[in-house]
């Protein structure tokens, strides 16, 4: 595919500067771009690379120098870049129907133009929307519902009665609706509390690979619209992940915790159970959260504290042994002074 | 299904108070319960909710107020709740036999009333007990043994010669018996130490989704009876997890470490190799364990320390920068005093 | 299989001492070994066990006492042990061809002597080398390439166009080439940045179970030859893992970070994005890395610091509350002295 720079400027709604007839056939980073490719500058830190790039054109933020390059100026060059990558490289999945070797149960409701690969399993009573794609090894248990244009990658499991919205992407090996981890202590061991709730995944959610989202004990674990969850994340039973929240890889969220909208949890964060994390709160990587976080706050550390305080505490941490030495030294010197003074008192 | 409150009291062995003829059709939390449902109070913290619940009956601990509700009094209302959830909502899995599309190898020994879904693979020489359920995508390698009433969910892998007991549940995507992580350093790289042992999972164990349990180098990695392991947990080669231990999500246990009975490891805990964790020891979430823990002790932190000590250290941690300032200030003031005193000495 | 001790000494290139005609049929640890088995002493810490072992022969380091046992002396007994385990217990996988129930797409290029188990899926245009083994539930998306003698265990997914080298082992459930976690913020949510790069896994790499390696946004995520990656590890988009690096379980490496050769990351380590970790650097378990690490350095802690410094800081950490008390006490005593001195000044 090829587009003129003018066509791309119109597509993105940006301001063209330079030769609009230049033909562009792809997108690349500043260092890798070739003459027929367009690149972008989102972070001023990389401005020096603009001078040396071979890219035939650039996406630039308002007010940036163009270094004599053909350019499209737009408010969010990074978003523009993402849209051009989509334009040049992303094709709708090929519709292949229910392929031989796919297993389809009884009372299944199929939308139009679905693709079910060999080795995918569609349980009894499943409802599939239009243009759903199920890759090999996908297992939809009894009564699952999947919305339109959703893609479930190979070896994803959706357990009994769970509901997945439209335009959802779930990457390979992730599990939606396995049993929550709940037991009642008995003298002889642990009595399993049956997990009879479900998981609801709303529209436009994306879930990485090998992530696990447990079904509710009663009721529903809910991933709200537009939330993005990375690989190897654990979401426990009865959690609610707010709309458009971002959960980075290897995070664990314990049972019944509720996240607001646009919350960000950094990689390997752990959140205790029964907490509330407010809208647009952010948590630094590897933090351990034991208390509610108010909306808009930034927390870090284990146990977590306001991010600025943590930065200072983290900076001071390597100094602790030295501080300890100083205290012992101070005690010695103070003692000497004290020994001196009562003597004087007695004068 | 419907039961009278009298029937439920008899079933649980509790003391009925109020109208035993009330008909109950299900179980719910205090806030969600309807008139035909029974709820429970296990934690006195939630006592206020009892007043406003619409539940038709309650499970209450001895001595609790009933607020004028029909009630069953019993020592462990939480356990009673779990038993009623089981009674009302859990049905034995439907027996479906070896379904078309299932793959069964040579010399397989099948118990009675097994269910093997399409896309499940049963390798040569596998032995299955009675009423085993294998969901789609389960892969049992050569020589695996699975006990009666065990359920293996979709995309579980059990590697060559591993043994899984009776009444075991393994959730989706978990892996039993992949190779332990062992290499002998060579000048040119790493020489793989073949992992020729197995994994033994005893009766009544439950394992979450996408958990990994490595086979032993020689001998066996063992998960003892009644242990409960959550999602995304790593158990390395030659570990022994003691009976009825509880291992929360995203824990990692390094090679050859032995856990006693009824040990609890909180979420995201890491345990180094070749350690012993004593019976009924507990480790707080996110802790890092580098030393043995004696039986019955509670540890937290990274590196871990007795829990009470950690609570104090954690509370003090945000104060470190301020402490450092105080020390510098103290040094300055002390120096001033010292400068003053020798002068005095010279008087 | 049986070998004489003389044959084993020749095989390993070690110095035989004692009776070379002794027949050996296997390998075991010092405590478990029987008369016909050979054991080894690699760590002098276990020397005492040599006295009590029933092993018929030993692999010993130069200069070690033999305690009257038949022995093979060699520079690296642990490596010798690994080689004997391979010799006695490891057989090449049985060649079974493309078995019934395997799914093979169009334009697939098959090497000689491949094994494709039932339920494995080989997408259109896939290229397989000689003696490749694909276990059940393996999904190779369109255009994947797999080198000779590579083994992909059950339920592994290799996404579109990714390339896996020769003699690679990938354990069950691991995912190569799922989308990197990249979004451009929009006012209404997050716009997905299509991940159109690939993953390249070079020769002799081993990857554990349920590990996830994301494809690059543009270009390639690369795992260089001989690297060993444990279970449940996350490698984000555009990372480069250097040759012969060792990455222990549950590590997370964020986007675009580059590891040198022979780097070691301990269990549950987290590494931020866009960093460089130098050749032969080592990072202690559970550490959080926010900055580059120079070649050859050993770091630990969160945030990470040089390992020796961390050891001291970790030792001092439990003392923080006590230090705080000391500081308050010092302040009080100093104040008393100060109160005393100005009075004196006024004399």
C-alpha cells in the first residue's frame, strides 16, 4: 500500500508542511526509517535523532522544528503514529467459517462471518456475535457469550457462563472464569467454597497472554469497558477493574478489590483484598498496596506511600547502615558531654 | 431446588431459631440476599448489615443477636455458608464418555464413567480412575496416572509419568511436570541437567489456573494431600508442599524447599531454595524468604523478619529521610556543644 | 543400560581411581544412590555424606578424598553428573510423523522425521526443520519458522511470523509473539498501537512453562542463542535477551530493555523499560531495577543497589524503629544539654 503525504495529513487531520505529493509506504522509528517511510517525534528527548533520520516525512508536535523535512504537525504525534501503523499494517482477520476439526456443541448460536479454527471448542449453549475469531485450542465452556468482532487467541479458556463483550482481544493462554481461591477452614483441612458467580468482560477490553481472571464466589468479577490488562496478571474473584484502567504485567489484585476509571497499576504490583483504588490513581511498579488509594493519587513502595515520599525514602534506604553508625557515634559523643556537664554542675 | 429452614438446620447440624417451615431456594451475601435466600454473618464487623438484609434466614455464630430473623446458629457460619452453596448450586459433572474428537493412545486404562472432551489427548499407557473429567486441550503425556473424581480443566498439561491423586481439581492452563530449571555451567554456556524425576500430586489438592509445578531432577516434586495452590504460582523442582498448605497467587518457591503442614504463603511471596518452612508458619504477601522459618511463626518483609517487627519497620520506613535530616541536625548541634565545652574546660 | 566405570571415565575424560570394571546402571544423589549407581560431590559442604553413601562410585573434584570409594576425578563433577544423567536417562523423542488429528495448513514446508501430535495446529506457510516435535495443542500461526530438533510442548503458541531456532525447547503453555502492551492515550481511552514486529528465538534456547514473550511493536524482540528462561517469565516487546543469559522464574523485563551475554536475573526480579544490563551482570531475587547496570556488577534490592550495600541495608532494616527511638532520645538529651549550656554561657 502507498499513500501520499497529503492523504495521510487528511486522514490524521494534521497540518501538512512541505511536499504533499511524497509517496509513503510504511511507518518506522527514527533510526530505522527509510525514504518511503514516515516516522514521528513524540518525546523531545529524541529530537537529535530527527536530524539524522532517513525518513521521507515526519509526524511532529505543534511548534517543533522540521529540520527541513516534509512533516505533518498534529497535537498527538504518538497517536498519529499508532493510527498510521494500523492503516498500513493491520488487516481484518480473514473469515474462514467453522473449519474442519473445530468442535461445536449443541444449541450454539453463531453470528455471521465467524471463524472457528480446528481444535477450538465451542460448548453447549454458547452464543457468538458476528465476525468472532476463535483460534485453535480456544475452549468456550457451556453457556459462554462472546460479542461481535472479538478475537480469542489460541489456548484461551472461557469458563462456564462467563460473558465477553465486543471488540475484545484476549491473547494466548489466558483464562477467564477459573474458580476464585476460597476455602472455609475446617479442623481437618479446607472446605472449598464453590465459586458460582461469573466473569463479565465489557467491550473494547484487551487482555494479554497467560493472564488469569477468576469468577466471583457469588455475583460477578467485572472488567469494565476499555480496560487494558497485560500478560501474567492475576485478577481475583469479585474484583471490579474500572473502565480504561491499565494493568501492567504480573500484577496481582486480591479478592473484592475495586479499581476506578483510568487507574494505572505498574508491573508486579500487588493489591490486597477489599480495597478501593480511586479514579486515575497510579501505582508504581512492584508496590504493595494494603490500603485504599484516593482518586488521582500516585503511590509507590512496599508498603506503599505517596510517590514523592517514597522517592525520598528509596534514596535514603542505602544510607541506613551509615545512619546507624552515626547514631551510635552520636550517642558516644553525647555521653561524653553529659559526663562532663554534671561535673561542671557540681562546681 | 428448595429446602425448608428446618431441613437446612438438620443438614448443617445447627440450632434452629424461628420458623423452620420457611422455604429457602438459595444463598447470597447480606446485601444481595432476597426473601427466599439464606445469608450469613461470619465477621462481627458486618453486623450492621444484618439489620438491613432482606434475607429470609441467617446463619449466625453462637451468641449473636438475630435481629428478629429466622436463624440457624452454628459454630462456623462461614463453613455452613460454603456447605449450603455446595448444596444449592453444585452438581456432579455430567458423564459424557470419550467424546468424538478426543485422542486416546495405546495401552490406556480407563476407569468407569470418565468424560474426555474433544481435543483432549490421553497419551500411551495413561491410567485414569473412575469419573475423571478431562476438558478440551488437556494433554496427558505418556504414563501419567490420574485418580478418581479428578477434574482437569481445559489446556492443562500433565507431563510424562507424573501422578495426580483423587478428587484433585486443576484449573485451566496449569502445567504439572515441566522440566526443572537446572544447568551445569560450561565455559561455552549452560549444559542442561536432564530432569528425569516426576511430580506427585496427592488427593484433594486444588491447583489454580496457569500455575507451573516442575518435575524433580531425580526423585519427585510432591504436593501433599489437601494443599490448595492459587493461580500463576511457581513450584520448582524437588519441592515438597506440605498437607493442607495454602499458597496464594503468584508465589514462587525455589528448588528443593520443603513446606510443612498448614503453611500459608501470601500473594507474590518468593522463597529461596533448599529451605524448610515449618508447620503452620505464615508468610505475609510479597515477602522474600531467604532463611528457614520455624513452625508456627509469622514472617513478613523483604528480607523477611518476624511479622510484628516488620509492621514497625514498615511504619518507620517513610520516616527514613526525616530521620536522616534529624541525624545531620543532631551532629551539627552536638558539634556546637563540643566546641563550647573544651573552651570551658580550659577555664 | 549398563556401563563399566572405566567406560564412564573415558566418556567424561576424567581420571579413574579404583576398580574400573565396576558396572554402573544409573545416577543418583549421595543419599539415595544404590550399589550399582554413581553419585557426585560438587559442593564440599556435602562431603560428610560421601562417607555414608551406598553409591558404587563417585564423581569427585581434583584433590578430594575418595573415602575408599571407586571414583572418577574431574574438574567439574556437577557437569559430569549432568552428562551421565543424559547418557543413562535421555532418549531422543520417538519419531511419529504427522499423526491423525493433527491440523496442517496450506503451503507448509516439513523437514524430515518430524512429529506432529493430534491436536497440534500448523498454520499456512509454516516452515518446520528436521526432527521437530510438536506436542498436542501447539499452535503455530501463519508464517512461523521452527528450526531442526526443536521441541514445542503441549499448548505452546507461536504467533504469526515468529522464528524459533534449532535445538530449542519450549515448555507447556508458553506464548511467543503475543502483542506487546502499547497504547497511545486518547481523551476517550487508549488507542491500540498495532504490534507488527516479531519474536526471534535463536538456537539452543530453553524456555519454561507459561512464560510470555511479546512481539515487537516494529522490528523484533530477540532471545539470543543459549539463553535459558524459566517459568512464568514476562519479556516485553522489543527486548533483547543476550546470549547464555539466565532468567529465573517470574521475572518481568519491560519494553526495549537490552540484556548482555551471561546476565543472571534472580526470581521475581522486575526490570524497567529502555535499560541496558551489561554482560555477566547479576541481579538478586525480587530486586527492582530502575537504572542501567554495568557489566559484571551484582545488584540487589528495590530499588536496586550494589549487592554488598544491599546486604548491609537489609541487615539494618529491622533496626529502623529502634534507630528512630534512639534519635528521639538523642534529641531530648541534647536539648537538656543545650538548656544547661547557655545558662553557663551567661555566667
